[in-house]
């Protein structure tokens, strides 16, 4: 999503409609993901949920190590920055690491609105600086180091869940 945010910022050069589009898309997507996670929690026993969460976080850690790519022939809708961002971010979040993490967190923690609010804030903290700074600094950012650090965090969460469980 950061690559998408950078592309949108470079194309439209209107940061605030892009930020609002990210907020709306993430709110809709993560609310749906959180609801799905809360439903899954009612279907799974705590022991099964523990291992699903542990395996999922370890899987996300491995997935995070793979750099995101964007096809050169990717085109954006000819609509305004807000509409293009909302549509693009909603679609990009389907099955993305943050959506999976939202499902997992919502399966464990309640109330649901706090989980969704937290994942939205995280998404904004990750993407708003990219939008505001634009492509000017993109080549200078240590993206590989950031990916490795994020992978380590997800790996630690997965191992924690595997070893200590999810708590009560």
C-alpha cells in the first residue's frame, strides 16, 4: 500500500484527497475484516485459534520479506484523487497483510471498534507520510530494512502466540 500511496501522490499531487481516500477505504475494508475475525473467533476453539494466529503471524513475517511490486502498465481510474484512492486502496487491501492482521486481532480482542480503529491508525501512520513526502524521497528510503524489521515483528508475534498462547 505504500507503493500505491507513492504512485497516487506522484500522479495526482493532491495529498489530502489521497489521505481521505486511504481513510475511507481502510475503514470499510478493515471493518469488514474485523467483523470476519470476530465471527471466526466464535467458530474456533481457543486452542485452535492460538495455532491459527501463531501460524498466520509467522506466515505474514515471511510474506513481508517479499518486496511489493507494481506493474508498469498499471493504470489508475481517470476520476479524481479521492475516488481513485478509495477504490485502489480498498482493492489493494483485500488479502493484504494488514487485512489478515486485522482478522487475526479481531478474532482475539474486543471490542471490535478498537481493533478496527487501531488498524486504521496503523495504516494511516504507514501511508500518510509517504503521501505527504511524495516521490521526492522514495529512492532514499531504506525499504529493505523496513521490510526486514516488520518481518521480525510479525515473527516475534507468531512465536509469542505459539509459546505463550493468546492469554485470556
